[in-house]
């Protein structure tokens, strides 16, 4: 029952694909804490340098079940990236929380979320909305996702977004719905509903998400 196991979970009528990492001592007769790991914008469940793979394995070595999945529209999961928004990813995260709670060997009272970049933004909202999360880790998480994406765009991109409903950012089609959703979702406000433990990790030299946003999360928590 131990080791790394491929898994599929249906979310919003489509299939999310991922991996479950179990501790060597795993047994369905016992109850282990579990952590769900979420990738960043344009990322996958592995991330560069296999960052989330290494993290999941480190968690399993410490007696924690770790689940890392591709959001719908990313990686090997169903769907198209252009249809992805922060709110669709929050829905995927909430669906996985429900799924993992039903898995044999998982202690539903000891669930954690770990999110990298956009995955952190999503995890903060999912933790607050689910009311089922005991521990939250935000890794280089942005506060204002709309602003982060707009900083990557050019005036020409803005014109194309208006004309065709999507813009090409480094080979990825980002739909108008993404910007509309990002403008609505406010993780700092949502965290008022979260009462579990939290860890914030952020590089001071981060050139994509300013470290000041980590301090904003800390103040909200």
C-alpha cells in the first residue's frame, strides 16, 4: 500500500490526473495526515527541477500522505488552458479536498494545502472556503493575480485580448475570463474565514512576485 500511486479525480465533469505519495508505513487501517500540493501559473504537478515531486517525497518520508495534481487545463489533466481561471482552480482544489477525505488511511481532521505561486493564491481561498484545512503553506504566493499577469502583458496584448477574447503569454492562451476572475477573487479577505496553522515561504529576491505580498498574507493571517 506504500509508494507512489497514479490517481484520477473528476472535477467539474473533467478528469484531473496526479500522483499520491504514501509513507513507507502506510496502512488503510491507520489514519495519516495528508497534504495537497498545487502548482503555479502555466506549471504542472512536477514543476521545474521536480520541485513538487521532491516536496511530496519529503512529506511522505515524514509520515504524511502527499497528493499532487494538475489543475484542469494544465499538465496531463483534461481541459484547455485558455478556459482556466483562479475560480476554476479553486473549484478543482475544493473537489480534491472532498475526494481525499474519503480515501482509506487518511485522517480527515489533519489535512493541509501547499500552494506554489498561483497555487498558493488558490490554496488560500480553498482553505478558507472549505473549513476543512488544518494547515496551509503559501510558497511565493501572489496577492493580486490580475496585476501579476498584466505586468507580463504588452499594450498589443491588451488590444488582442479585447478583440479575440484571449492573449498569448509565452505560448499560453490566457482567456479574458482569467482576468475577470482574478479581479473578483481577493484571498486576503477570504483568509478571514481561515483559523488553522499557516506557513509563508518567499524569496526576498523574487522578481515575479514581490516579497511584500508575503507580508500582506502574514498580516491577513
